């Protein structure tokens, strides 16, 4: 039974078990009679108690009620059964805004365009989060004014989230309008120098706004129009900036064509960007070619990137040459040159062998060898300068989907870098299911984040069985919190004895003392509990102060220390 039971007396577990059964039966009966309020109260009580395993059969019986179905769907999804979660959400999405929202989020994670429809339906039923998400989808299409108006319709003073997004949409719209006004002023200017300065200022502002294309790709056409306008006014750099905007939205071939045009017009910055584009995609020979051309034209960033490219391939003389071309007045160059001198006396056979193997690994990858694709992508992502997970992830995916645990783990890390939490968690789950202990810890932490303590304990226990020290501590801690002292004792003992250099040592000390006291070994427990009580502020600094669920589950170590000391002298 899942509760913080460390301070409860004999009979507490059986008493709580009876209470859970009572709540569950009342919940199921209330669903049958249409008493939605009782369903909600009993559902929330079961969730607060952490009794998800025990509650699931009752939620299944009560799934005719929207709130019970929504809660069951939520935990189905958290535990990996997305198909059943979708089924449960759909059963009530037409009539319940919460289920419409849950369904929309699930579909959005799967990149299903149907998500927008359910956000809109939820918004029509007064669901604030649905309204915000529907507006964000409008804005993503480039309809900033419409999105702001949609949010403001019926907004009340307490809708803080609404006003935050309205401000963002309106500010972006205003800044883009300013760019257009400046370009118009440049077009009308009688003085060519003034026109050039005005156009350049507008282009720079547009560049500041360009990262917004990640969230609002529907604005690409407007960005393109402004960049073309600036280029027509004689600003050749606008061609390269236009290429970056296209690349931001995945239009690489068009972007490359623009860069080649800018290069033909003599803009060395475009040549540098050609090198950067190739390097980000793992095309090192092509990157070297373009960087060299730009570097010979005294483009400093190209010189730096070329030097770094050589350094990572351990072509030390060439690296030193280009760092020197950057100039000793650059604050970072002396340190790089000193590092190269140190490297000259080191053995680089492993790195050189890795570099030499790249063409062969690439050839095997292109012939359809999934493992070679992974090896190439991982190798490049691991050390190539400027390489982006956005461009390497497709090299890794086939092996991950085929069940390669290293590839699955790399997919999780790449999606973390790319800011894709759903895909990150998907791949951590896949990695954990393949038996990777560290991924099991990640899944346990994810379950804890959703207050599913039972599922978290199971993940930690699986990882702990493989000797993962952090998992042993986490599993022992959760067992201690629910009063399973005998199960917790060996796990926390190892965490306490072997965690001298780990951040969790002080916390493990407290929980190990707690279980020893619970097992009647109060003399051993007392000094451990006193240490934890005296220094618990150090533990609290590692956690968010507003994490009320964690704080409610944390025992009173000072009281436990006093109780253990008293029991030890009796």
C-alpha cells in the first residue's frame, strides 16, 4: 500500500487498505448513479494517496464518468499504453473539455494535425489550456493577429496565461511591421547611404527575430519577402540571412542555392555558411573546402572553424596555422596554441584511427547497414565541431527502431538537446525496456514527476538489480516512504556505504536510519537520523521549494531521531 507510513503505528497499512477499498467502491457506485462530484473527490483521494495500482480497477469500472476516464487515461499514458489512453480520451472528448485536452495533447505529441481540432473544441467548452494551445497553433501558421484576438475573446482578468501569449504575439507582429516600414523607408530614401543603413538595420532586426521561426514556421513567407526586399536594396548579406531562415524551416536545398548566389556576388560570409551547413550535416570534406575558401578571403569565423575542424581531426600543424591567422590578439587563440603544443607529445592513435575509419563506416551506412549508420552518426555527433543533432538524428533512428540499446539511448539524448520532451521520454522508455539501467532511472524520475510512485519504484528496482547505485538509493527511499522497511534496508545500506562521493549520501543516511529504526535497530539508527536532521537543509537546497508533493512525503527526521534515541536507551 502506497503511503508515507514511517510515522504510522501498527495496523496503519491494513487500515489504509480498507480505506482505499472503501473509496474505490464509493467511486464506482457514484459513477453508476451519475454523481460526478463524488467520483472526482474519491479519484483525487486515491491519487493523493499514491494508490494508482489499487485505483486502476475502480477507474475501469467507473470509466463511464469523464473524470474517472480522464484520470485513467492519464496514467495509462504515463505508463506507456498510449493506445488505451487515446481510446479513453476519445470516449468523452466530445462532451468533456478535459478529455478533449488530453486527446489533443496526445495527438500533438504524435504530430497528428487532428490535435488542433480537439484544442478548438475544448476551447469552445471553456478549457483555458485548450484555448491557449489553439491560439499557439494559429500563430504557428503565421496568423499572429488572429491568434491574439482569439485569446482575448472572453478573456478575464485572472487568465494570466492568456495575456502572456497575447503580448508575445502582438510584440512579434509589431516588430515585423516595423521591419516592413523600415524597408519601405529605405526604398523611398533619396540618399543611397541612408537607404543602405536603414535596410541594414531592418535586416538585423529580422535576424534577431529569425529564431521565432522554430515556433511560428507559418511566418517564413513574410521573412522571405523582407529578406528579398533587403537584397533588392543592394544588401547582399540578406541573401545569406534568407538562406538561414529557410534552413531553420528545413528547406536546405533552397537555402544552399541562395548561398551559392551570394558567394558568386563575392560575399565571403555565404561561403562560410556553406561550410557550416556541410559541417552540421557531417560532410567534413565539403565543410573543409568551403571553410578554406572563406578563410583565405580573411573571414575570421571560417578561419576559426577550419582550425577547430583540423584540431578535432588531430591535424595539428594545419590547426595551429589557422589559429595564428585568426590572430594572437584574439583572447582564445593563445590557449588553443598552447593546447596544440601539449598535444604534440601525446598519443592520438585512437582519434586518428576513428577519423580514418569514417569513410568506410559511411560507405557501410549508405549501403543499408543500420549499425554502421548509428556508428557514423554517433561518432560525428560526439566530436565534430558545430554538428547538430537535428541533422544527425536520422542516421541514428533505424538502429534505435531495430532495438539497438546504444542507438535508443542516443536518440533520447539527441531529443533532449532538441527540446522534444515527448520523444526524449519515448526513447528513454525504449532504452529502459531494452535493459539499460540508467534509462530505468530516467523512467523512474519521469514517473515520480507525475506522482506515480508505484511505477517509479518498479523502474528503480529494475535498474537497481543491475547494480545502479542511484537506482538503489531511489528504490530504497520509496520503499522506506511506504513503510516497506525490510525491502528498503539492503538497498539503502548499499547506498549509504557506497555513496561517499555521491550527492545523495546525506539523504541516504537519513532514510537508512529511518528503516533501521523501523526494524527495531534504534541504537544504530539514532546517530544516522541525528546527522540527517542536523544537516537536512543541505538536502532541501537540491530540490524545488514549491514541490509540495515531495515535501509532504518527506519524514520528520528530527522527530525520528528523538524517537530512535529514546528507544535505544529503553
